């Protein structure tokens, strides 16, 4: 079947906003098409090579970031703290496993969110649901909830600024391994988990001193002071994604230049839907969420559609079953893909299957359930002799109280209201995310 960046428009689509002014929408799309790419195709190919290594068990993926990026919460400190947290988690995993870590942020484009209902009702007033800042506003009034095409331009500009800062952090000295102590966020330094990280930092200091004695320093060995943080987001708003889909001048292939990696959500993975149609034509490494409703024959057909050449590192299957379902539902899917000799990268998203509503009315996630699903994921892979290649988390470097539990911070239901800042779903804070990284390190 022929494919073009706009062929998705001929297919049924889910989770799509209704724009009232179609001419304005078209003008914004045309303007976006003239904007520079946010990433380069060569970077996406580099990520695919690293994902292939993770799929073979030679590397491990740490992917994490906001549930939904916000226009209002956009500042350098938020970006820097997320960057530091990913570095901390990567050091913990790399130090314990001896494997390189593929660092991927849910950042610089994670603005659109799927919703369980097209409408939200409060006190008898019914309005369109909030779908992320790229589409409408979280404020509950008619004007704010109207889908606004100009928000795509603001999302692009914020993504560009975020990318610029992340590249500066990655290359400008913040990732220097002689500075691992500086990555420890202020509010966790005196917590047990922060002190545990400090112990690893001291061991790394000793290793760096040995390398220095051997003549290897950050000045003459760039790998010791630089890193790469790839970007990713759910490609939900296809109007935006199409506008940033460009032909690579080297290979002649189509790439989405809004992020290094894009993924399809569990709600939009219909084989005959617009999102699968769009994804089958781009050459970026891509992901697909695998939820509890996924059937084995459906998954096999999805994998063959999204990765027709059966390339290593091309397709990341992101499992999101829930702690009480993964032991039953995941093994048949894993066995089917393995038996079919299909090349995929398996990662675990322990967040989306474990959302619950607290007695105080806040959506939350219990840390023990998150931990349980990750442990089950590793255990199942060990039983089948396959590779658990990574973890995919909604998390923040901020000191929030959105997920309950964990040995490191003991957040209770009554604590949720104190620092509950998420735009949509609850995120792990830095203590909880780092605690999870230490647990993962015990599985190598």
C-alpha cells in the first residue's frame, strides 16, 4: 500500500480534537511545515542502533518524564532536575549491570494526552475534555476547552527551547562523570535513597581517579563528560506530527523530526486506524503500548505492520498490564512474538495499569504496585529466556506527592494534596524513581 505523511487522513481516527476553524488549522499546519526540524534523521538512526543493543541484552533503556508537559510549568530548573534524575538512574543501573544505558526523556513534545471520555462534567456543566496543552487548556471554561490550532506553534517553540537546553546540559559539562555528586537533587540528599546514591558516587570517584592516573580524563576522553539524551512522546495529534515529517536528504526516507522516538498509545493502536497508518511509514524507532486487551494475533499483525523488515531496534513494545494482570496476560504475548521470531524490544510501563482513585479524590498510584509489575516483568523474561530491555516511567525531578508509598518517602493518601502538581496522571517523584532504579539494578 502506498504511504504519504498525510495518508492517515483517509483512515478512522480516535482521540482527535474537533477544531472549529478548519481554515485556521490548515494555516497553522502549513506554517509548521516551514519550521526547522527538532531532531535529525541521523540521531534517530543512532537511537535505533542503541535500542537494538538493548533488545539483545547489551544495554538497558531508562525512559521517563512528565505525564504531560505544561506551558505554565516550563522553566530551566524543571528541565535540569529531570535531566539530573535520568542521569542518576542511569548511573545506578550502569554501575550495577556493567551495561550502557540508553537515556530517553518523555520531554520536548509530550503535550497531547488521550482521554477516557470526550467530555468532562462538573456541577451540571459539560465541556470538552482537557487533551493536553498542545490542544486546549486545563481551566474549566468554554473558551479554555476549545481546541486552538495556535497551541501547536507554542508547543513547537517550547520543544525547541527544551531541546536546546538538553543539548547544552548533555555537552556542556553537567553530564561529566567527575560531577556525579552534583546530580543528587537537594531535597533527596539527606534521605536514605540519596545517601545510597552517594555511596555509588564515591565508588565512581575512585574509578575516575584510577582512569586519571592511567591518563584518561574528561578533557581527552569526551565519553567521560558528555552524554546523549534522546527525546520521545506519544504521537497522538497527527496534524502536528505530519507537519514535522520530512524526507531525509541522505537516505530519502521519511522521518518524524519532532522527536527521536514516537509511540502509539493503547487507545489508538487499531490496525485499521489512522495512527497505525501514520506510524508504518516513518523510519524513526517507534513504540507501541501493549495493554491488557491486546490479543496475540492482533499483536503479531501489529508488529509485522509497524516493522515489516523485522529490523532490530525499530519497534519497542511497551507493556502496561497492571500489577494484578501481567503474570496472566503477558506470557502468551511474549511467547507468540518469540515463536514468530520477530525482532522487538520489550520494555515495561508500570504506571498506566496501576492508576487508582484515592479516598480523598486524587488519582494516584501505589508504589508497591509499580514495583510489583516491574518485578513480574523481569521474572517472566527470565522464565522465557528473553530480554527485559528497559523501563518507561511517568516521573519528575520535582518533590511532588502524587504516588503513594515507597520506603524512601512514605507518602500517604493524606499527603497527596500537599504537592500534587500533575496536569493529568500521578508521577513518581525523584526519591521514588531512584528507589525503583536501585530495585532494577538488583535484577542484573
